[in-house]
């Protein structure tokens, strides 16, 4: 069942989302060679708790990290640890914050120092695939319109989309209905209505869409060891279209 949020609930989610955005503002400048993923997670948790929120991912399903940090060929669910970032890496920071019982969830992929032109293009296409999809986030459209646009843009640019993991509804629970694949057919799926809150998250790969899950049970990598990028925002469907809830103050707004 897709839960329509009240104006009060949306305001709580707006606050949770703004805290997630603040984490990105704080972490992007820290993504430099030599920092460990555990240190990045520590900084993220400090920002989240200082704003009166809780790290949504910490202990979620047994996950041992305040945020997910995935590097290079790691697609999603990387566990923070002693790994040091190095020049040329790309790092995906997946951040969740729960404020007054409501969740915000978003991800950004950043370059560490100077990255290759191929890595830069992957990050740009991944981000743009989100915006290609979210253009269709308005009342009366189908969820499949968003999914189809993401897939079409990514594949047009020569990339693959991760099919077995999806975006999702969000609210009091991190994962709610509906599932939001990064592929599909326009004109299909639930009809979008004001008050729906959605976490839309393209996970895009340079090579094939095959993946492996590591022995830790969480870290998901590309099978061919090629790079992957991830870009996500929590949005709410409004009467006119949509509102993105997880932008940081320092982020350049799209369009």
C-alpha cells in the first residue's frame, strides 16, 4: 500500500531531508586522498546527531555503519572501515537521517582528487539520469514513466542499470511501497498522486548489470569490476509536480 503523507508528515520529512543535505555539504570537501571511509561515516553521524536526528542505516537489518560508503566497483551497501580513499577513486555516499520518526534518504557519488574522464562522465550521466526520470514525477503520470526515462538515458549513453535493487517509497519506514526500478515501460505502474514520497536512485554501471555480493553480506560489487555510480534524492509529489527534499545548501540546483 502506498501511503499518502499529510502536510505535517511532509514537513517532518522536509526536515529529515535537509539534514541529509547538510551531511553532503560537510562530506564532499572531506573526500580527499588519505581519509578513511570510517572517518567519513563518523563525520556524517556527528552532523546527523547534532541536528537532533538519528542515522537511519545504523543497525538497520544489522548494517554496521552510520552511512553506506561504496568505492569504485562497489555499487551499494559498502560498510565503512579502514579503507583509505586514494587519488582517482570515486566514492558513493548513501545517507539516511530519521527526524521525529520520519526518514530522508539520498546518495551522491564524488570524485577523489583528479579522476579519469571516463569516471567523470559516469558520475555526470548517473546524476542526469535521475533528473531525466524525475521530470515525470507529477500527478497523473505513472511510476513507470520515471523508471523508463532513467533506463533510456543511461543506456543511450552506453551504461547499464542495476535491475535487482530499486528505489522505494519512504516515510516513517525507510523502505515503503512502491518499489521504483531504474528500468521499465512508460505508462505502467501506480499513478502518481500528491503526498507520495519517493526515493529515486539510479545505480549505473560502466559495464554489464551483473553483480556479486561480498562475504560481509552487504557490499555489492560489479561482477566485471568496472566502475559504478549512484545518485539519489527523496522527493514528494506536489499538486504541481515534485519537490526534492534532500538537497544541501551548497549544492548546485539542477535546471
